[in-house]
C-alpha cells in the first residue's frame, strides 16, 4: 500500500481512500475508485487530489490493491 503522495502511483480505475475537504480536521477516509487526477505536480505532501467515479474530490491517503 502506498501513501498517495506520488502522482505516478495513482491511476484511473484504482481503488483508493481519500480525505474530503470537510473531513480534513477529523481525518475521516472515504473509499472509492479514481476517475481523474486533479493534481498536476508529480508529488504533493498532503496527497494527490483526485475525483472519484461518484464525483467526490479529495486527497489520496491510501492506495488499495496493486499500484
């Protein structure tokens, strides 16, 4: 499992856990499938920002399954 800070580790169709903007204080994770990567830089200290297939947007904290 990766920590979601490197863009190269994340691909559309992967299952990830993200922290939504409103959950940043609590650290509550939301699980889903990546639709698009929103962060353009190769890495980000708080996690790569993605949009899930259900439309939610947040920063990747955990990458599940094969990376």
